[in-house]
């Protein structure tokens, strides 16, 4: 239950920090501070799926979606931004879940592959539809690639740090648990004999 709580709290924190602080501008790159928590959110979604499986993860995604939309609205975001945030959340969380489900790799690699694509889609949809030319027009077309890239790189780096840290922590404490979707296949007798 702890990982579900962190997953839901990371969404609320991302919304609060994004609403309260102006984005970080690194040259042409525009990075809302809440973006760092989206990287955490994507990793924690994977952790929830590890523990509870794909079907229950979708239940928690729906709960997180509602919490995100309500928080965003209560923080005074324009309805269009709430819509864009909701749309980007649905797309990125679904893509993350489906990619993570299909890749049978070690945890950190699964997190990175699913998160890189999901993070890019989350950034692109939100920037273009929410704050960009198709939304509130805070970001003009010529700066859209920089806004997307800034958010995407920040999310990806945060995912790598969080996933690596979690893996190191659980391995050190000896509390590693295999993915619920992993199926242990018995080793054939001929393979055992050659080892």
C-alpha cells in the first residue's frame, strides 16, 4: 500500500509545485519543477504494477487521474490545462503500463523503456495541447520542441535516478520481489545437466 500512496502523492506534488513555481528556464529549455515528480510517478506506477498486476494498476491509474484533475482544478488551473493534463496523463500512463507489461527485462530497463516513451508523450501532449499553440498559447510553435525536450529530459533523468535508487535500496535490504507478471519457467533437465 506504501507504493500506491507514494504514486498518488507524487501526482499531487507535481501539480502543486507546477502551479506554485514558475518553470525553470535553462537556455531555450523550459522545465516546470513539477516535471521531476512526473518521473517519480512513472516509476511508482511501475512499482504498483510489480506488486498488484496490470488489471489493478489500471484501477489505481483511474484513481490517480481523478486526483490529478481535481488537484489541478483546485489549484486554479484553467479548464483547458486540466483537460490537457488529463489527456496527457491517460495517454502516458496507458503507454507506460502496456510497454512495461510486454518487456520481460530487469526492472530498471523496463522502467526506462516504458518511461522514455511515456514521458515523451506526456510532455508532447501537454505542451502542444495545454500550454502551447493549440491551448493557452503560452509557448509559441518555435519554442515547442524546447519545452517538450526540457520536460522529457527531466522526466527521463528522474526516472533513472529513482529506479536505480529503488533497485539499490531493495537489493541492499534483501526485500526484492519479482514482478507479478514474471512467470518462472522450470529449467529443462538437459539444460540443468550442462550447467
